C-alpha cells in the first residue's frame, strides 16, 4: 500500500448536498481523470452509473452522517443475477466540497473496483494469504492511503504511518470471522482527527466493526499536529482450499490490451490508437494523432510479476515508485512527421526522489505550469530502440485544462545527440510508422 496525492478540485463547492446523479457525475469525472476512457459509454440513470463493460456504481440513501455524506455501492459484475455481488463505502467531504468526497472514493474504493476488474497491479496492490502484508485465508486488494487534512506535511506523515502499520495484517484475527461474502468483502480503514481526539475506525461491508476498530486503536498510531484524516480501502476475496488464487469476477476492464504489453527487454509492442482504442496510455487518439504506449518503465518491466508486486510501492497511473529501482513519471515524447502529423510516445522517465516530491507539491499548489525539470528516459522508443534508453531529458510544458485537470508532462529537449535530433527534426512517416496509422483519404481533404 502506498500514499497517494489528493486529486484536484474542479470548481467552487455547491452549498447543498448534491442529487445522486450529480454526485455520480463527479465520480465519473474522477474515474476518467484517473483512467482516461474507463467510463466511455457509461450511462447515468436513476441513482446509478452503469458501464457497458458490466460494472456499475450507485448512490444509496445515506445511513449516517451529515448533508455532505454519500453512501456508494460498487457492483463489479451486474451480469451475476439475481443477487448482484457488491461492496459498500461511504465518503464525506471535510471541506463541504462534494468533489473532494468523489475524489476520495475514486482513489480508494474506486481504485479497488478498477483493480478487481483489471487485476494487474495498475490501480491497487495485491497480497496473498501468506504474504507479510496479507490476511490469512484471503486475497487482499488494497488501495493507496489518501490524506484529507489541510497540511500537506501532516498528510504525508500520517499516510506513511498508516502504511507502515500494516493494519489489516496485524488485526486480522479481530474481523476475518465476520467476512461473509463468497465473492469479495469491502473493508474501509479510517484514522484521523485532532491532537487528543483521534479516532480509528474499521468498517466491514459498510458497517462499523467494533472489535477491529478497537484493535486498530490499540496499534498506537501517531497523532497529528493539526486536523488530519487518512483512509484506505481494501477488498478481501476468499481463496478456496487447495487453491492459490481467488475466483475473480468474469467482467473485465481490458484497459491495456496484449498489444500494449512490454517485453522483457522493456520495449513495448507498439499498438495503434483508433476511435475504438481503450488502453492505459493516457489519451484517446485517432489515426490523425498516432501514438504508442509503453506500459512500464524498462527496469520495472524486467521484473517478474511476483517481484513487481513486491517492489512497486506506489502506482497512481502517472507515477510509479519501485523499491531499489527508482521513481518514474509517465510523460509525452512527441515526434514530428513529414506528413504534418505528430506521433506521441507515452514513455517513462526516472526522477530523483527530491524532483518527484517537488513535482507532487507543485501539483498541489497549482504551480506546475511552465516548470522545467530533468530526468532519464527509461524506455526504448520506436525505430531508434535502446539507443535512446537512459538518455537525459528536460521535461516541462505541463498543461492544465480549464476544468483544472493536469495533463502529462512533455519531453522538451535532450543533451543526448540522437534524442535531441529526434525531438528537433521532422522524420519520414514510413520510417517511424511503417504501414501503421494509414492516413484516411477522401476527395474533400487537402494538404
């Protein structure tokens, strides 16, 4: 489990609690910001957001809390009728902004939903029953820890404390006997408050679990110096006797198709983006805007699946931190073609810890636009292959949308002679693309 930065607010908060569909629209926007394209085709009806891929999220009548409290239920596979398996969560905005509440759900319970359907460690961590962070008898899917206080340093300190405490592993005996679902059980872990008035709470399948909450309190987590709350979410799936893996839902996200996989050498199998493409590269593109997505940094791609799960401590989508390997940021590397198009390679760069920490802080302060920083390219790219691997790069050009969402940073220049040439010159289309991304022709298209 890792700590993750807060998502950005989009606008001034409304004065009253939002209607169910209005709040689900914020949840949808948060999921889309986290994984572009994941909510394509999803419909908002009644009190539900229903995806054509077979999963849904609904708002239920609030069981407790005030006017800015929202209870949500996630249904990973609505095809399992008549009793559709689901898991519950509740969120409240500490700032009275429903966007904060929606983002909190997206980054915790929502991340677990995505990981349950994707199952490759892209959105949340996995731990087996025998693992040092696992729960005996159960397969664990755990989100990162989100801090909701107003002081960034205290957020990080308590997020790290909650992560280091290994809560579910240590208090497993207090609650596992009450995990009743044969599909998946949802567990929320909450910790926070003010100095002298801290609260620890564990909710199992939507209900406060007194024994688990008391066991967590007894762990003696540190108090903050200012009001701070931290939470994470977990799904526990039963592992059948004699088996090593649980039974996952049949519904799948298929966000990163096989054509986007990374080989042991770290070179991605380049894949084309058409109007039907649905991958994890960060943008939806058509033949007029060709792109190649490299799913993982070269050092991470070389790890076995088991080693990757053990060593990757943070994976927020655009940021990966791997123990002993480094800190990696997903960025755009544009290459201009001689037919007027630009092909974008979604690649990873390695950044020193201080640089990536500054990057995160600038995102929090809305101070990223125009910022320039340096790193090392961590992928082989296009026809140039490994000749550009580990090339130094200068990054910047960060763009912020009108709605406040942040787009990926861009490689601006490089002191490496080959990569510098790749960035500054125009390249023959046939050399870069071959017969991929053919440009559609029609009688009324010019130039």
